[in-house]
């Protein structure tokens, strides 16, 4: 019901849309070191920023 895209890839992340995370930070997250350190990760944005 949420109409989320079937394929959702971080390669398509629009850094111009949101300035809360930079390219460098995203690259670090994609290295997945946080998984080895047993950290949880939640990416979220304001209401209404999803796919219409």
C-alpha cells in the first residue's frame, strides 16, 4: 500500500534533495563497518518525502 519501488538502490540517492547526509558519510555507511560493530542504522526523513 505504501507504493515503495520494488528496487531501491543507494546508487540513486539524490544528495541535492536532502543535505542532512553527505557523499562522504554515505560512502562510509556503504562500507558496512557499522554491521561488524553491531550498531543499528535507521535512515528516515520527514513525512511526505517518499515516492508518490
